[in-house]
């Protein structure tokens, strides 16, 4: 196995492990498919959301691609008032 293949395998493993950590540890309180309601989060949940956002920003540099891949979906407020 070449150094490049070893490097690529390590990167893939690291990304998979990081997303597993974010899903199961940092966002374990969030049910799959649920949206994040920013108005009803505990301090610990807020810290978890910020941690996930920071990790995603570090690993996925393109903001548009990051938006497509994010583990977080926020409830949009009604602005029809």
C-alpha cells in the first residue's frame, strides 16, 4: 500500500469517527430528522451545537457544501408578522 493510500484511508477513518462522535455524543439529545429550536436549548445543548458547527467549519471549508452536509437543521422563524 502506498503512502498516499494509507493517508487517504486515515483521513476517511478520521472523518467517519468524527461524524460518529458528533451524531452520538454531541448531538445524542437530538432525534434523527429533528430540527434544532434555538429558543429551547439548554446551555449544554448550545455548547454541543457550537462544537458541531466548529467541527463542520474546520472539516468542510466550502460554506455551500457544508450547508448541504450539516448534521444541524434549524427551525426557521416565521417572518410574516
